[in-house]
C-alpha cells in the first residue's frame, strides 16, 4: 500500500518536499565531505613527509658512518621499510649521477631515471615523479653529505591515495543509502503528516453539489491542519446558511409578489369586462399603477440589498449633520406616533457631524423608527438617543413594544423575513436587511437587543 502510494504520488507535495530536502541534504553532505577529504589528504601527506624526513636523516647518518653495505643491511633489517611501505632510497654523486638505488623492484612503474635531470639543492624541496599510469606520485626529498654526494628518500602516494579512494567509495555508498532512506522516510512522514489534508480532499470530493450538509471529521490534534478543518467546516456552514437564505428569499419573493400580481391581474380583468364603465376602467388603471409601483419598490429594495451585501452599493459620502437628519426623521414620524398614542423621547446633541450618505443613513434610521412605532402598542414609549462613543457615533432607538422571540433573532436580518406577530402589519420584511446592508457599507455595525413583551433596542454604530 505504501509502495503503491510512493509510485502513484511522485507529483505530490510530500514527495516534492522529501526530494528537495534529500537533495539539499546530499549537496551539503558533499560540501562537508569535500572539506573532510581535503583535511584528511593534507594530514596523510604530512604524515608521509615526516616519515620520509625521519628515514632520510637516519639513512644519511648510517651511510656517512658505515658506507653503502651498512645501508643495505639497515634496509633489509627494517622489515616494514622494505615490504609494507617501501621507501625509495637513492645515492647519487655530487653531479646527481646515480650511484645506487635500493629496493629498485618497487619502482618499476615510475620513471626514476628522470631523477638525474633534476638540479638538487639542500632546501628540503620535494621532487615529484609520476608513475606511468599517472595514478600515484613518488615524493622524493634530498640531502647532501659532507663528501658532496646526495642521499634521496621518497615514498609513493599509493597508500594515502588508496585510503582516500576507499573513503570516497564508503561516502558514496552511505550517501546513496541516506538519500534513499531520507526520501522514503520523508515520503512516509509526509504521508502521515498530510493524511488530514487528504481527508479534507476526499471529503470535499465526496460533497456533491447541493449536498453540503456533510462535515469533515476533525483530527483534534490542535495543529494547523486541525484549524484548517475547523475553518473548512465553518465555511461549509456559512455556505449552507447562505444557500438556505437564498432559497428562503426566493420563496418569499415569489410568495410576496404573487399577491400584488394576482390583484393586478384581477383589476385588469375587471376593467376589460364588456359592460364596465369608463370610471371603473380609469380607477382600475390607477390601482394597477399603484400596485406596479409597489412591486417595483420591492424589487428595487431587493437589488439594493444585494448591492450592499456584495459591497458594490453606491455610497455618496459627505460631511453631514446627523443631529439635524435625525430630528427631521423624528418630526416626520411624530404625527403617526401621536395617532398611535406612542410617546417619543429624544436626546440629540445640537450638532454632530459625520461622513455619511445622508439619504441612505436617513433610510436606516427611518426603517428602524418605523418598526419601533409599528410594533409598540398605545401608551408605549420610544427613546431616541444619539451620542459620540470613542471613535464612533451611536444611534440608539429603544421601544417598549412587543419585542422579538429569541429564536427569531438570527432571522431578523434576512430578506423578506417577517415575524409571525407582524404578518398583519404592512411591510415586506426588507427594512432591516437594507438597514444592515447600508450600515455595513459605511463600515458600521447595527445590533439589537430584545425581550418579548418588554421591548427592543436597536444600536447603530457608525465610525467617525
Ligand atoms: P418589516 O417590513 O416587516 O417591518 P423589517 O425587516 O423591518 O420588515 O423587520 C423584520 C421583522 O422584524 C418584522 O417583521 C418584525 O417581526 C421584526 N421587528 C423589527 N423591528 C421590530 C421591533 N422594534 N419590535 C418588534 N419586532 C420587530
């Protein structure tokens, strides 16, 4: 199953992350290996050179004190010199002509006759002779004896090159193993880590159009994926609510338009009756006009709400005296309130200026005020207050009316929603939706607090 996942998912995020990580790891390992290789190579070369210097001074003193035979004995006695790590030992005259080369059999691969071409000096410089295969180098150093002859000692780089080659091979094998383990391990880890994302993908795929009731199971790990799942569920909930709202709105529009349209049709039918009088026809036409205006008003308001909700409402912002605007609206409603025996108390400062679209905000205040009067029985009161509060201006409209049941509160802002008790009063259930849309288009907030049979308080907060 995991192998199938591995083969199928070379394009997945998990695979890519692991591949990038492994590649980065390999590159940095190569860099580290390069540095290590360099230091080991320098150390080995220094070690070899030190050994050569040591042997050179020893052999020089043996030769000077006891002659060539003694050198031969010294070499054959020193087992490790002749077998495991042979030394190149050469005695030359003062003109660098070879007197004797010891252990000659070991140096068949090197062009040692070429050594006579070098100009020798005593500064401990290194002569380097390549082998015929150009694989190894013979490092040679020289010292001049008191009689003018030269003693040279050298060593092939074969030993250290072999060590370094083995090191490279081991490194490459380890790197390949680590790369494969890193890649497989990375994919496995990301397979585990990304499992919640796959769950989200599978769940989203299983959601069919129109069937969005399903929720994603939360991993409950408290990490980002858990948060993502929660946000996704929240989003589904919002979409569901929007779809339901749209459906209800459509049902309501159809229902609310049906009555005036039927009336319109009946009127036209009556006017067309053969024996109808001219007066009746004119009256019918007038009522038709009124009904059509009513329908157009509903449709205009619905479109206004859509514009406000989508953020495309045309708002003409100007500095306005909101105190004066409020007073005008209260004056307008005073007659209706007096007729209903509802008392209006208002607390409005002399002058309060704000950047608003006066027509639209006037519409908001009027809608809320209209509801307050509509839903407040005789002898009730409406308190209207407007005041600055921090960086906002608050408008509070409080009535002692019938109130709104708790279960209806969330629906109150929906288009065409009308409470059961308000079915008999006039209105289309659009007043609060448009009010909310306009306030939000002004970056403000409209809230309400209500208790059935006690009253309702609407608070509109507009930024200064
Ligand atoms: P309507 O045209 O029906 O007044 P609104 O959108 O203005 O439409 O209001 C929606 C519903 O909210 C009303 O039908 C009513 O049930 C309820 N409502 C609004 N304001 C008040 C209030 N001040 N008191 C009680 N109920 C209210």
